[in-house]
C-alpha cells in the first residue's frame, strides 16, 4: 500500500508479474488503481501497458476446481498416490539453441501504439526513445514458449464431453466488479484469454503480440481437445505448429526486417478480419438488380428420411440467401421442388480431401427445431463456391457482399493445406528425425500411432505449409481454427423455462444455440440480429430474451452464474457495433452498460 498523502486514501499500487520466456527474472508492471476501479478497468490498464490492441476482446478466467484437480498416480514403491504439480508453462525449460531475437518483427510490425487513442506510435520513438513502453519491452510476448513435453501434456485436463466443456467457461470474471469482490485471493492463478471470438482489425503490422496470443489460445484448444476437429485437420494443425516451432528457433525467423516481407503477408492475408468474423466491411458492393447466383448439379442427402435412394442428384440454384432445387436443369425456370432459406442456419463442413468427399451440412431452423440437409459437391472448386455462399447466407449476406471472394479463397487455401503431397527426402531429413511428434497433437491421438508413423504424417502435411513465413503460419493456424464447426461456441448447462431436462446453451458472436446434451445436435438457433430485448430476473437468476415474431425464451444457468451468460450477450452486442469508421477509443460506458446488468 502507498501512503494516502501521496495517492489518496483509497488508492494503491497493484503489482503484476509477467514471466519472461528467456530470462529467470519476472517482468513487473505497476498499475495505480483505486478502490472503485472494477476488473474491466484493470484489464484495460494492463493490456495498454502490454501493447495488446482491442482489450475489449480479452478477459480474465479462473479455472474451476474440476479442471485444476491434480491427477493421481501410484508410485510402484509406494501405495500412497503421488499428486503431480500442475504444469506452469512459463517455467518450462527452454530448448537448446539461441533464443528468438526481439528483432524478429520489423519496426512496422512491432505492436506499439498510443494507449490514449489506440493509434500506432512512431516506430522511431518506440525503439529509440526513453518512453516507458520501450523500457517494459513487451515484444517478448510475441514469441511462443517451448513445446510442452508429451508426458506433461498427457496429464493436463482434457474435456471429454460437452458438459466438460461447459466447466471450462464457468470461471469468467465479472468485468464490472473488483477482484476482491469476486473472492480472488493472493496467489490465485488467473488466465488472460480472448473471451469474445470477434478479432477485429487483426493486422500483422501492429498486432504481433495479439496474433501470438491468439495462436497460443488456439493451439491449446486443439491440443487439449477443447474444440473438435477431424484427423485430417489435426495433422494440418500439427504441421503448422511444427513449422512455427522450427522457424522460431531458426535464423530465418530473425531476418524479418524488410518492409517487403510485411507487405507480402499483408497482401496474402488482407482483410483477414472478415474471415475471423471481425465486424462489418467498409462497403457492401451490393446491387439488388445484379446479385450473383450459382447454378449446378449437386447431390442431396437427408439423413432422417427413409428412401431407397438416400443420395440423389438435383439441379440447384443459389440466389440471394436461398437455395432452390429442381428435378433437372431443363425445368430450372419453373417451380422448385423446395426452396430453403439459409438465413440463421448452421453451416457445418463435412470434408475429407484424401477421400474426395466435399460435403456441406445445413441445419435450417424450422418451427419445431432444426431441419438437417446435406449437400455433396464434386470437387474442391465447386465446394468452395457453394460453401462460401452458404456461410454468407447464414449471416443474411448475399454473394454480392465484398467478403464472398475472400471466403472462397480462404476455403480453397485450407483445402490445399489438407491435400497431402509427400516428398521422399522429407522423411530422411536429419533435422526432422529429431522431431517429437507427440508435442504437436492431442494425447488421445498420439496413442493411435507409433512415433515414427506420426512424424511421417506430420511431415507429409508440412510440405504444404513449408514455405510460409512465421507470422503467416500463425495466422493460417488461427484461420484454420476459425473454420472448425465448433469455433466461437462457449457452452453452458441450462434449464429452459417449461422444460423438464437440462440442455446445453451455445453462445456465439452472433447467435444462441439450444443443444441436446445427449447427442450434441442443435435444436434451435436464435440470432442476436432478431433480438428485441433481454433482461435478468436477479431474484431467481433467470435470463429472459425476446425476439422478433413474438418468440420469447427464458432459462436458468446451472453450470455458472447467469451474470456470465448475460455479460456474454451484452459483450457480443457491443462488439458488433465496432466499425473502422470510428476512432480507436473504447466506449467503456456503453460496454459496461450492456454487460453490467442491474442487480
């Protein structure tokens, strides 16, 4: 505590320690705070001092006791169980070799900006002046720590069911209350994580720290199976991790001092925030008289419909946000067999590149739940065009939207990474033989193959990403993470009003999904864009939401406090108001008005 004469009776210094990857000493930040400063204000001050932009996307998470329980093992010579320590990633031993240089990112890529208005600060001032930002030297946060040993990874908590995943999201702190009010004690461990999956204006020039933090969060979500992916996708994630790890310790990664390199990355990943659900585009380039359409032969499959021919070919026409299908191309101008409005639907990829399977699963909202329809495409190009159109239509956008071609290219890029092309010399590469493949995949998957087999499969997938730069590989990892069906979904166990059983509620950046706990199937989807109002009855801790067309729902939250769900809804609505036309100043009052609630 600091004397009241100097700072005031209700003000003190809050010390925050950040472990340094390549130094034994911790880096200390000192924040001047007052008793009436809530955790949201502390978060804002903290991320400003670390040069992380878009602090509103971050929050602090306290893991539940269930996820922190130490696994017990019996020692051979001792019948008593031995309790193993929880892994502290920041204290993991550094692998041999020279540490990555802080000069990895060029001056234009260093994530330094003015804490007051959020605009990038002068590179010259930041690097060569005596500013406090230079002294704090947070550039080290732009680098990933060494790989976690497989045996330690195997001991970490891995959710096996959707109910387990709901436990992971129960510990978000209330941004409108202080740490002490929420029972946070000295030596309690909190995690700084991206809470809201809307990564607005992600820019390689200024966001080296932000991109690395996102990459790490995505990487651990894959390794610990917090999000599901196919075996084919897991190998892509493993190959990208191996590539990032390899570049981080190589001299190639340290030679990123030319602006041309930055320009290439920017050109390849321009407007990535559109793919990452990062707000609105500047222009909608939409002409009602000339909205593009798709027309082609596709195969239709209805899994719940009994038929002698479950998969049948039709002539499909995609226009506006609807798909119509006809018996044949010749009758394509007449009345369709069925017209499907995709606005508000769930779009799930069903792809196996090696098996030449390119499917699109559509879960379309109907009065009594969800209508499941599967489309089968013939090749990658056809799939990319129709998949991109479906994704945009689910958000109420047409193919005239400026993000359509970007979406197509991103889908094709991801498919290309899955298309394995093995070169014979890769397996015999001496450097690759030292790889520990179990570091790059989930423990459950590592058990399926011998180490040499797993290494060969990762190297096979690596051939398609081997030419990427370090920052591009991280961004591609984030992009691939974003393309997974479960991306951006946070789960809570709830009891809907009038129901006699528990359900899961999936909260995403633009919708709420009621999910069957037993099967994992979506039952109903409600879009935030159709929401008229929401409120909480704090006495019975019940969230009530009213949508268009006289649709109302109410539920109590069983796996967490209802305030957490309330804050998620308000937070996502606040983030949807962001625009590049606005200045960089965060409207704190509006954020806390939407998320705080009135208890």
